[in-house]
């Protein structure tokens, strides 16, 4: 019997049916059935963490690099725009990696500490 995790609350098997009267269970089971129809068991959102470096540019604006994704650079006129552009660049980079079947790195396991030294 194949089991698929459909929500944080319930695990459904192919032989189970929803318990009548339990709306949440029915809704979760319906979602599970829809995902099965679409064959989208891996379509759930994945949370990844990325560190971005914003560097002020002499001519104005900010350049942005993503150390975990080599070659992932963008820019924006303001910090807010630079961050939005970074989100877009990261999404496009990840899509390209996934399309090529490559592993998608992130910074979720990295520790960061900033040192200030006086000389």
C-alpha cells in the first residue's frame, strides 16, 4: 500500500476514504486526490535561505550578489528594488538548475559572523 503525505495533519492511503462529518479531513483528502490526479506530489513549496550582498555603486544604486549561487548577480536603484531583483534572479537561477537536474544549493546550513578588526 503506497502512502503519501498530503498535509501536516493526515496521511492518506489509497484504500482510505474521508470520515464523514470532518470537513478538514475531507478538504485535505480532496487536495490529496487532486495532487494524485495531477501527479504533483513534489509540487509543494520548498523554503530555501540565501544570503545576498548589496554593494553601493559609485554611479548610484546597488549591485547584488548571491554567494551560494556562483554567477548570480543583479542590481537595483534602491535597496528595496535590489532585494526584489535578487529574488527574481535567485528564482531564475534555481529554475535553470532544476531544469538541468542539478542540485540546488542554499545557505540554510551556513553560519555567518562579521568580524571587525582594528589595526
